[in-house]
């Protein structure tokens, strides 16, 4: 019998704020910390109330990559 893989719905939406994401999924804080070198500042300190979409634009981050990294940190 062949298993049918049902794609997982993303748990993190680009319109969620950094605070929303970290408060729901504490393990994502480490992901934001890894982006500090690229952003040049502490995202958790300076963009806590910005959406993930705004953060990606503000710091020149690739939105899809950031979302994938955050989802990966959450795991299954």
C-alpha cells in the first residue's frame, strides 16, 4: 500500500510579528539570532513588533528562506 503524503500547513505566516512567533514557538528565537550577522542588529530587540515580511524587507533577508528556517526550528 502506498502512503499518501499530506503536505503540512505552515505554522508561521509572514504577517505574524517576531513576538508572535517567539511567544508561540520559543525555539525560533535561535533562528532570529542566527540572522543577526546578516541584519547587522538584534532582530528580537529592534524588530520585535514587526511582521516577518517587514523584517525580511527591512534587513534584506529572503522571506522564503527565513520562513523555512523558522518552520524547521519548530520541527514536527
